[in-house]
C-alpha cells in the first residue's frame, strides 16, 4: 500500500485529495508556490514543500522541483489532481524511473488518448461511436475534399487542443480556408503544434461524459454519465448526474460500451470518455485520462469515492466494486464557483472578507477558500464547487435554490449570482438545454 502521497496541485482539488488520503491513513505532502503559502491544503498536510515562485512554469509545472520534493520527504506516490501535470506522460515516466507511483494511468495511455486524432482512431477500434470526420491530420491540399466528404458544416480542431483553442467552424465552402488557417495559427500559438483535423459539426448537441475506472489488469467499470452541456467558451459551468436527456437504457448501453473499451485497453485508474449527443446518437470527442473537476456529482449518486479508487488501483489493490454492485441513487448538480465578475467573467482576485458555506442534507462544498484568504491572480479562477444531491431532480433543484441563497463570499466578485439566475430559468428547470444554450442566454441577458 502507498504510505505517503505528494499532492502535485493546489486549491480545492489539493484539499480534496488530502482528505481522501487522511481517510485511508496515508501521510500527505503539500507542494506550493510562494503565492500559496497560506493555502488550506498546505496548512492541513503532514508536510509541505515550497517548489518555486508564483508562475506555474516555475512551480506546479516544474517536474524537477516536484521530484526533488518527493525525494526530500520520502513520498512514494504522487497524485496530480487535474490540470497542471495530470496528463503529462513525461512526468509519469520520470516518476516511474525514480520508483515513485503515479496515481493515474500509464504514460502509454496518456500519450495514446492525449492526441485527438490517435484517440479517435483508438476509440473507433475499441467500439466506441465516433463523430464522422477525417482519419488523420488535415492539410491545405486535402481540406476541401475531406470537408465535402463529411458534409458542411464542419468543425476544424487542433489535434493537441483543449478548452476551445484551435477550434473553428466552417459553415460553407467559402468559409473553409479562413477557418482552417485560423485554427492552425491558434493551435501553433497555444500548443506549439499547428496540426488540425476535421469533424462533422453538430448543431444542437449535448455534452455527455461517462466516468470509467479500470484496474490496469483487464477489469473496468462505468459509473454512469454526467451532463456538462452548460458551458461558456467551451468551459463547463454547471454539471448534472445523471443527464436529464438520457433514459436508463441509454445510460447503461453507452456506459457498458465505455467499460468494455477500458477492459480491452487494460486502462488503469479513473478516466472520462466524452461525447457529443444529438438525436439519440453518441459521438466520441475525447478522453480525459485523469480525475475531472465534476467528479463529486458521480460520487453523490453512486456513493463511491473516486480518489479512494484511484489510490487503491495505483496500489495494485484492484477495484472495490463490481459493475453489478453499483446503484445509481437520485440526482446531483455541481456549480463551479469562480472568482469572476458574473456578467463579464473578468477574474476577480483579492481577499475574501467573509465566507459562509451552506450546509444541510445532500450539500457538499469543495473549496480551499476561507475568510481572510487572499486569492492570487496567477492561477485558474475556480475557488470552489457547490454540489447538491437529492432523491429526484426536482428535489435537487429546490435544494440548490435554497443553498445558493445561503452561500456568502464577500470581498471579491464571484459567479454565484449567475447560478441564482439560472436556477429560476424554465429551460434549466425542464433540463432543456444544449452546449450553445448558456452563451445564447448570456448574450440575451446582457442586451
């Protein structure tokens, strides 16, 4: 069994991992930049090591410093959380070379699913439904031919992309080359790789993701799906489990397809297979080989601690449950609370002068924030996640309405008012939305 885990992350996810380790009796090491010296996970960890100045490249992305922190403290495992080094195959390889367990998938699987083209080809080979598109990289010479074969409109995407960067829509042949060249330029700037590929553009899809966990030895399970369709600029804002759009038969069918694929891969650890869903059909878009921000809503409806599972699998202990033992219970919603202006979404770093988290049955708040905490301007603006669970979606929505009124964060601007608006919207109440809904709503309400 792993005896000491170094948490190579910050904020709410670092605190989340720390709690799981303590519940398992595992010693913890927090690493932090100079800007995060007063962070809650640093205060609560058994040991802490400063790994550099505020810029991520000099601290949380500094592999040398993190490995050195492992050696100094005797940590025999690293949990990367999400973001930063969580999907960095080189990091996983280096840890392995130093005899340190990476709590995540193998470097091979990170590489395999990290490239969008390879991931799509792999998914198709594993029996996962994919969106019609190019078989590989699209070039200037073959772009028009491929687009005509797929049928307009088409979506041009960076092969090494994420977060909507290097992604452009071409609705007609006249739009194609401008969209193609812009996508390549953005991809080169953002990822150092100009390669792009092409897919059929779906007009009003939902974003559905399936949670999987594998033991690395040929067994794997799925823990249902999450609906992440409420997005702004391809960044998720509100997530639900289960999806209001799926029935039990659809849920179990796509879940089993994903679990079977992970068995064939001998996938190790937690992962998420993401789809666009439209007119009853699923289309694979990517796989995230890590823990997701929205993992708590899956935990809420299954009662399974995903970080416990990650650590158990990394220790060679296998999965704690079989597929037929998993029971889906009720409905859960997560709201991502960001330190941002709720209208302009401009980041709002600063000192929290008052902090009061809501409570009660079925309420969970994952946050490293506290009264007097100074939010640094150097990192992602996510400061907390509000997770609400109920026996039904209606009960869950009513509970969410109540706890949003209780949640107090003063001294900075946050996105709490946005969720108070959304909870009163009839489309949201009906579960009737797609990946474009939120941006259309924001455009209408800002007029």
